[in-house]
């Protein structure tokens, strides 16, 4: 697999992050196995998430293979994406991506997906797809939950201004945190709905721990559209976000997050 292409891409990304004086902090990297297959399930809050999650994976010596939107392969980056071992996903017809990810796991690779299948406008963990727990159940690979926070201030979703979608922010000095939770074991007899709900609670706990760190809290009186409403921000709440969220039909509706019971939530140690 094209790990030279992967390493070059990460090196270029690091140059860009240094130029922007971005601080990346990784928590719990030891939860990602250094050898053997693993399924990473990451929250999705900003378009650069994959760069920071992939960079964090390298701390454990792993080249993470991402499950990505298939339309990326209709752009000039198609060749390097393929060379790096990433997998195109048509979320309305994901069977081919599932089979390719399964082959990678059986070859001992680390596969990472964003089970929300998009960015939540409320910056809470929205409905989840069951594909990643299914991969973990079928292959026996550990399911490693991942949260990332800070990228939403660099480039994320947002309402158009003057007819234009939000552009990337080149402001210097951003802080991005990546947190790995304890691996979840999915037994062959485990129910996928129950497992996916458990994953939703764990991801919510990891994400909210990052969101409540002092470096990420809004200033008093600040209208922070980049921070969730239930934690004092001005992002749309879950109800309002439904007008903009594009959620796959097969996704499992939340029993986690604001307004639900906090059972099963993970916390950073």
C-alpha cells in the first residue's frame, strides 16, 4: 500500500499546521493497538478531522485507512486517496465499501470511519450508522471510539453568508484535541443496535469532555456559533439542526447526548 504517499501527505499537512501555529494534543493514544486490525469510529465536527485523526494514529505507528465520501474520487485527489488505501463510500449503497474495509481489517490494517456520515450542525453526536460496529463484530477487531474538537473553528458547516458557504479560517494559534477511548469488544452474538447506541454514549462523553476544556470554551458574552448550545454556545440546538443535517435513512436515531440519559458515557482520564 502507498505508505510513502501517506507519509508525504502527512508531512505536508504538518508543514501547514506549523505555518498556522496549530497545537495538536492527543489523549489516550495507547488505546489504539500498535499491531493488528482495529476499527476507529470518530466524531465529525470539521472538514480537517481526518488530518488530525490520521496524525494521531501515527503516534502509534499506524497508517489509518479512512472511509470517505465517494465523490472525493471525482476530484484531482482521487489517485493519492487510492494510493493511501482510503475507501470510497456511497452512503446510500455502502456494501462495496464494507467489503473493502473488511479486506483491509483481515490484512491487519486500521480502518477509520465517521459513523455520523456527515457533520452535525449542533456539534453533538447525531444519528449513527451501524457499519463500523458490524465490521468489528465480523472481524473481531477492537472498536476504538475517537473524538476530535477544535477543527470546527478551522473549517466546518455553516449557513451561507452573502450566498457563499463558510470558507476555511487561516487564523493562527488554534488548538485541536484528539481523544481515543478504551477499545470496545463486539462479540459475534452482540446486537448491532445495542452496540451502536453504546458507541453513541461513549462518543458523547469523549466529545463533551473536550468541548468543556478551558481552551475551547466561549468567552463571556461571545456568540460562539462553533460551540454546542447545551454547553453555552450559539450553534443550532438538536431540534433546529435537523433542518440542515443530511442524515442517511439507515442511521440509528440518538438515545445519547442532550436530553437523554448519560449512561455508558466515556470520560478522559
